[in-house]
C-alpha cells in the first residue's frame, strides 16, 4: 500500500474496520458452507482479501510508528508556537 501509516491514535478506527471485515468474513463463510456456489465462493474470497489487506495495513502502521520512535520522525515539523 502506498498510503502513509496513521498515528497510533487512529488505530481505533482501523481496528473497528478490521472487526467489521472479520464479521463479514464469518458471515460469508457461513453462507458459502450452506450453498457453495461460485458467487458465494467469490464473496468469501473478497472478504478474506479485504480482511488481509486491513491486517497488513495495521501491521505496517504499527511498525512505522515504532521505527519513527526509534530513529526520529523524518517528516518536517512546523516551527513556532
């Protein structure tokens, strides 16, 4: 992903999206287990991909925050009060 990592304070929103994606995945898996047609399998695959993308993004965000803390944030800071 090319988007910059959010501050740790913003992880609550990301965590909420992850929870929703996990709930969606569970629901699509339940439907696919009852009627395993191609459309339901595709929905399950998309739900898995969405959850994986969010989890990878969260991992990158936390890692970026840790690296910024260790080496100092390279982004310029405003000068003045």
